[in-house]
C-alpha cells in the first residue's frame, strides 16, 4: 500500500527566538497574590483600625474633627491654628472630610457618631486603595515575595493600626506617599515622573508640607539619568518634571483659593506651616515638648518590632549582597534599589535631629519603612534558602530553616497583635463613655438636654470630639493644673456674616506661644456633666485644681464608667503589650486600672 506523503506544515510568520512572546512563560511565583485579594486584606486591617483604634493624639480632635464638626453642625472648638491671624490649617482638607461626613446623613438612621465612623471607614478604604497600588508595583517591579512581605509588614503592625484611619494630615501624606512611590517605581508603559511629583505635591499641599521631601531621592535619580542621557532624553525629563511641578502649583493655587473663601484673605497655608515651624520667632513647635534622639527608634521598635530592625538593616544588607554575589554590577538596577531604600533613612534622620517629636511625624514614611523591611527580609530569605551544600546555609536542614523563619514571623505577628489588643483594651474608654448622652442613637434619645455643658478638667486631651455629644450640647473646660493654651470656640454668628463666619471673624485669647488664656474656662457650677478619671492606687495628694470629682457623691452622680489603664502604676512591658487578667501573670506585670467616668450634676 502506497501512503500519501504527509501534508506540508503550514508556514507561519517567522518568530525570532529572542522575542518576548517567543520565550516560554515563567511559572507563576508561589508568593504571588492577586491585587484584589491584597486589597481585601488591607481593607479588613484598616476597617478594624477605623472601628477600634483609640484617638492617639488630641491634635486629631481639636485641629481636625472639631473644625469638621463646625462645618457640618455649626459649632465646635477652635484652636489658634485656625485663627485668621495665623491660618496654618487648610480648610480645603477639612472641607473634603466634611463632605464625606455629611453624605452619611443621607443614609438611613443618621447620627453624629455614625458620621464620625463613616469618615473613618472612608479613610480606611482610601488607605487600602493606596496600599494595594504600591503593593502591585512592588510585586511586578521587584519580586512577588517582596510584595507579600510588604503586605505582612503593614497589616500586622500597630503602626498601621494607628495611622491607616487617623484623621491627620500626616496620615493623608502617608496615602500620597503610597501613590507617589508607586508612580516613581513603575516604569511600565513609560516613566511616570509627572504623576510621582503630583502625588507628593498632593500629600504636601493638602496634608503636611514636609512630606513632599520624600520625593527627593526619586528626583535625584531623574537628574542622574538625565545627565547620563542624550539631549533628547534630557528634554523629555525636563518636560516630565515641568508637568508635575505645574500641576502641583495649580493645586496650591486651588488650595489657596478655597482657604481665601474661609479666611477672607489670601492664604497659602502650606507656606504658613513651613514659616511657623522653621522661621518662627515665638518658639515654634518646641513649645509643645521635646524628646531625646532615641524617641523614634523606641517608638518604631514598639510599633513595627522586627520589621523596623529589618528596615534599618536594608541598606547594609543590600551593599553586602552587591559586594559578594556573582551578579555584578548593574549600575542602573543598583542605583534604583538605593533610591527605593533612601526615603526611609532620609526621613528618620531628619526628624531624629528635630527636638520636637511625635509619633505621627513618622506616618508619611511608613510605606518606605515597610518597603525597606520587605527588601531586607527578601535578601535574608534568599541567603537562608541557599541549598548549595558547599555553603554554610546549605548544610542546615531545610526543615530547620523553615522552622526558624516561621517562628520569627509568628513572634512578630504575636507582638503586633498583642500591642494592638493592648492599646484597645487600655485606652478605648473615651470612645465608649458618651453612649448614655445619645449622640449615637437615632433621634438622640439620651440623658441630658439641649444647652447642657459637658466639662473637662485634667482629662481635656481625651475628649473624642463633639461628634460624641448630641446636637446643642457643648464641650467646656474647667481649670486644672494644665497651664497651656486650650481651644476656644468658633463664632456661631450667622446673621450678616454669610456662610461659616466663625472661620474668618476675629478671635480673642488665641496665641502661638502656648500661653494660658483664663477666658477659656467656665465655673464648674455651669457644668451639667463632667468627665474625670480616678486611679484608686494613686495615694499621692491631689493637686488643688484636680479634685477627685468621682468621689464627690454629694455633687455628682456616676452615669457611666469605663476601665482605663493606670499607666503610672503599670509595668512598662504591660503598658506596651496586652497582658491577660489572670492569676498566672506575676503580680509585677499585672495591669493596673483606673476608671474613666461620665458624671452628672445632682439636681
């Protein structure tokens, strides 16, 4: 039998073996996580922060929640920063949050407390969106394992718990840092310098001006590559930078226009902030306290544990790797990695040198802390996973190495969770205390009535904002041992003063020297309610202006009390981490408790 010759194979187009689509597809990394999955992980962590995180800083209340309450409800407490004489807070930034909070009133069962948490949830969502964009860029630009480690470093850290849903310009600048870093790092589809500059400008103009400095290493990288390029590429670099700078200047003009509406005179708030903090002749931020150079190292160790240590080691590890690995020396990739690592070191160095230190000042650098830590962990794991029997690591059994790595990650996770639980159980009382007043109940059915005053003495800085008081109920201050400047109140004048007259009408008793103004106090007899904290284990004599109001049962009834950590009597370890209330815990390490109480004047 004669067989027919085989049919000729169809001739396709020639494909060069070096063409990208001709190469076999790389197997997916076992560490790769889909961006949508990562987004949900970030969102759950941030929503937990929005729901449970105590307010860490009274600046968040008095400088942001209270002005927002004024815009949405017509009254609130006013700090000197919002006085037209100083104008170092942006009404544009506040108004954005006021719009979000007001939207909650269009939904079913609106309450003031619901507005508060709605804004927090919106901030948590925005933060998760920004986080996942940088996660995505890290995963495809560097390595999926670095992306996974970046995610773990953030969602398990108490630092993220504090910052992700906080209503603070430094948190907003952190969101912009995620977006700016993602733009500068992502060279797919072209270099995105304009977008990087834009996002850091957003963080600096609407948030905190100093955060814009975090783009400096990326701009230096642009300059180096521009100088090494031909004239055409130099011109393209200048165009990219010019577009970003012009966009930032237009944003600054828009911010100034909106602030001009509120202050009734032209104000560039971001410049006012820089001028006060750097060029002030009245003392500047140092008036509000100074800390030793170790402050941020101690604070970041508590809030990021092993991840902070890794972030500090990232540059030395990278230099060691570049020195001893066989893959020599790609200048461009080495420079890019150095640029990615630089912002965290730069920020930590600058703010360590400043006398006035606060935890929130580190928030804009948290994306870079997590990135540095993830890069360092990746380098350590790469060395630890070396299976070459000629090396020291290769001689260690694989299961033992896996056990060591898993143990370290579990210890880090445990430290992070116990810190978060410890913060919530110790300091969440102010967010729970005001429930009987009814601000969180539909139609505000609670104790007290319209026109009542809720007073604060030594606990003035724990007030969680007027969102926790029913409409028409005001916060007031009675004198304590504190001798600095307390907030005043926005003018509630309306007739003849247009919209939001309290934002531009002249103020009295506000100054930038932190000098006490006695007009900020009311007589305790004007207080319908009063908030105080009692520490039963404190046997020291009480100061004359801080009596134990809770023990004064002739004048006050206790409406509600919540446990509050007695930090002065509690061991440092038990202040930093959660400790169970158990007889198994040694007496030395047991947490000591006071009670944070809402009192009502007896009729």
